[in-house]
C-alpha cells in the first residue's frame, strides 16, 4: 500500500476472532491460551501499514503461546512490558522492555510465553526489501541480522522513536496523500533498524570524511525533494550509513537528516514568501516533508513564525 491505514480488533472477540484479527494485521499463526479459563475479551490489535512494512500493536490480555513461520518477512517484536520468550533457530530469546526479538522470515518460531501483561509493538518488514537495504546500508556486506536488538543503545532508541512516531500519524493526515511518502517512511525506518542491529562494517571505504560530507551535501542541495533515505545518502558517499553519520558528526556537528531538513525548510520558506504554492500543505509535500506536525514545529523553530503566517504576510 502507498499510504497509512488503521485496522482494529472486532468488538468482544473470542479467541478464534482475536487470532484471526492478529493474523490479518501481522503474521498468520496458531494461538494457544495458556490458561483454559482465560478470555479474549481484553485482546487488542491495531496496525499501521506503510508500503512493505506493518507496525502492529498487539496485546492478548492473557498469557498465550504462539507459533508462526513468519512467511516472507522479518518480524521484530518489541515488548512494552511483561515477558516475551521465543524459541527460534534452535535457541531461546527472552525479551523484556528495552529489547527486541528478531524473527527471521520463513523460519519456525515458537513464542512459548507471551505474558498477560505483555503488549508488543511488532514491525513486519518484507524480506526482499530488508535484504536490499542491508546491501545499501552496510555497503554490500554479508552481515547477518541478530536475534535480538538492544533498544537502550542510542541507535536502538532512535529507531524505536521513529517507529512510534510513524505509528502515531493519523490516517487522514493530508501529507499522506503523496505516494512517495510511504516509500520514504519505509526506507527510513528500515535503515534506522539496520543501523541499530548491525555491527560496524570493517570493510568501509576509507574516503576522507570531508569529501564524504561534501558529496552528500551537494546531492541534497541539488535534489532536496527526493525521498532521501540514509541508505541513499550513503550510496552517494560510497560508504556505509554508520561511516556517513560519523563524518557528518565530526565535520558538521549535525546528522545528514538534520542538514536535509534545513535545506528543505529554506525551500519551503522561499516558496511561501514568493507566493509560488497554493497552500502550506502543497509546499511541504513539494519539498519532501511527510509529517505535518513535525514540519510545522521545525519551521517555527527555524524562522520564529508559522508557515501559514509567512504565506499570509505576502
């Protein structure tokens, strides 16, 4: 799908209905309540669909076990509380708040304990899409995705904030009408996940960092409206995403994404000041902004006024 959608659990589901709703929203599975007298009345699911990704919030309200083969996609399960015990690939992974369990595609996995207090945010990423991003983010390395990621690291925390931000966007946000938005969001979220999950690539091309920065800034200024992802910028530089970020941090003191935002804000400001667009939304979409709230806040922070005020002052 090219935009965000919201799906919800039916009212007052029994276990079969609850399992069916979660299968539709996330992965097909078999479900076994661990207590025979338990009820599905407190089960809940909501999902945001972003191109080849899904972000699902799932809680059963009772202790259950789950079996799934995760057909065609990676499943990243992040407990917001409680305990999630998963047996996959011949060993057990136990995740609690601050840790994410990674389920590889087309591989049997048994969640032997999904505690009653455990609600997860589950991120489903198409297998081929993620593998393409691995080739770009890690400069073509054959690094393997680990079975668990620590979300307490700076990279892990940054990725999960992005997940929650995307999931919180209303489906009727006017910026989501652009078919490029879902592609950009999916790429950004996948790249951020890989940056958190993969170790530093020892095979980075050792270009001087100032040259790395110059190449990318020139490309961003030449085409700021492009749906740039971190992997796109790294390709321009000829290095991994991690090395690109290190170069910007050392020589610019800002991230590549922050530099791109500044370039885009300047373009929006010029369009509004010169009356070259019909509305603020048109200007934001034209220059690649995909979240109306963050765009408005960034514009006010940079210019001290709202974008609509610049347009009214013509």
